[in-house]
C-alpha cells in the first residue's frame, strides 16, 4: 500500500461529477447515522444496515452516474479516508479548488448511464 498522497488524485479522479460527490456525501451521512444509532440505541443491526445502504448509494453513483468503478477495490482503507476527505472539502466549499489543483475538471455533462441506455 502506497502513501495516501499518491492515492488521493486517483480517488478524486474517480469522483469528478458533482452528483457522484453528492451521493457520496449522503452515503457517508447515512453510514455514520447507522453506526452511531447502533451504538446509541444498543441496536447492533443498525450499523451494518446503514453501511450497506451507504455502500449501495456510493457504488450506484459510480456505475449509474460517473460511469466508472469504485476505488474501494484498489485500496479500501485509502478509499474510506478519501471519502471523508472529499466530503469535508465538499461541505466546506473547497472541493472545486482541490480538483483544479489536481488538474481535474468536472465533466461538462453528467453521465447518467440509465438515460444514455434509453437513447
């Protein structure tokens, strides 16, 4: 496993679309709610349910919107760190500047795979 600084551009490059980023933010919030609810309410099944729903949303955004594959297969740990990093930058409004710094641009048109299949 290489250093995170080498993985970050790969992660960010797989998350160029604003809707992919937003789906990941919502997925992260749902996953966190599931885990913290499981702890706070003493209902352990809420944690895997929240995480499963979060992964479904995040993976779906790659296949249906971004048209690529999740980076979790390349490095699960750095993918989790990258997700938190991206979500913090997204919420604080610093993600566009970071993408520009990395030489990444948003796609001109969001790629909704299911819409393309109908044409």
